[in-house]
């Protein structure tokens, strides 16, 4: 079906990108924000705050849900309201560009360029922040994806090394960065820290927890009862990332869970841009493994990830 604009989630204008297997809906009345990502016959894997859908023009920021673009590190500028219409342009059969007007007094323009593959579920999202002000600003692009309730986030870890062994000159040096927030409780039962995976599950009624990583693996996944969402993004060795070096952050509170990727920090002169890309995949109609313990889960995931070239 061709790309068009449709009414959805209470808004009059949402851009629709679709091929024979996959559909994305992107709000044009507020944002930029991706509202829906689903394959033929499946439910939307993105989560929402229903009470915040369909409205616009509020003076304060609204989470709303879906996938959004923020400014890191988290300061007042992060909460600039994205509550008005975006500029947009269809750039091909499966491609869309959306951007905010410049928001005073911060003067950082946000944009997303989305491209859906002609077949299958692969979606590339290029995020960008442009300094439209008169003074330099140091920022990183920050892409936050709210997931549908009831799933399990899967964060792969690099193979463990051995004490005293490794690359010459680094036998005893640290190789991984893990950043807790002041409210992160490592005894929280929603977390499971394994050799191969860290996993996190949203649970109704539970308080906030958050963790950041210098994530060296190429993917993060979210497993729902009948679907597997996979997002990929890069880590740039030697780059300076926000929050003590994080290119991945994840947050959950109650049934709300976000998977967040970040670009390196960059000081932007007027007119300069910083950004980063994600690629999404969605495998639907799957049957979960009998056990979500680390061994069976890894064995179950391997052929699915291989199909995606990961």
C-alpha cells in the first residue's frame, strides 16, 4: 500500500510507511515521534500513556509513548515541549523526513529520517540535532523507545575474559562501563545479571530503576509473548558519551520501559549537527522458548539473530 497520512491515536495527521509485511505510523501533529511499529497480523510493540494521546499544544513536555528524540545530557533542554506540528516530507516510497521547528530559547532543531525496507521489517532511523542558535552548545542525540508492557528486555554482554589474560598491556585493565542512577537497586528482582545477558522486566507497581552501559554489542532486544523486537546501534571507541560514557540506557517504572541509545557528545557551533542511527527489526508470530534462563534463551536467540545478520 502507498504511503499516506491517516488518523490514529487521536491525532488527525499521522504519516504511514508500509510494505507488504510492516507498518510504521509517525505523528505529524506532535513530535517527531514514532507511534506504531508492527508487522502483518501483529500488535504494536511500542507502548503509550493513553491519557496523553491525541492532545497537542501543552506548555509542558509529555512522554506520550512511542519513540522520540531528546537532547542529552538530561537537563532543562531535554524537556523542551514537542507538542506542536512537525515539518515533514515523504522522500520515496518508504521514506519520511520529520523535523521540529526551532524551539526558543534552546534553539536546537530535532529531526528523524526514517526508511522502511521494501520487504520485511527493517527500519533505519537517523536522528539528528542541529544548533540553530548563535552560541556553541554541547549535546548528544538521545533516542528513547517506550516498549509495550509485558515483555523482557535482553541486553547482550561481551564474552567474559580471564584475570591476567587479554590484549598485551590491558591484562588487568577494565573493559566495561556500567552506570547506576541514585535509585538503582541491584537487588531489584526485575534485573537479572547473567554471564551472557542482562535482562530487565517491567512489573506493575514497582518503582523506578535505571542503568547505563558503554554497550559494545551491536544489538538490544525486547521479547514479547509473540514477537521479538531488535534494535541495533553503534558504539564509537574513543568517543566521549554522556553520563560517564553511556551509549545505552534503560529505564523502567511500573509497566513502563524504555530502551535508549545515545550519540557521542559534541560541541556544536551554530549550524552544526550531531546524530546517530538505529536499525529496527521485528520478528512476529514466534513461540517463546520453554525457559527464559540464560542457556535456553541464548540457544533460542542464535538462529533468529543469524537471520538478521547479527
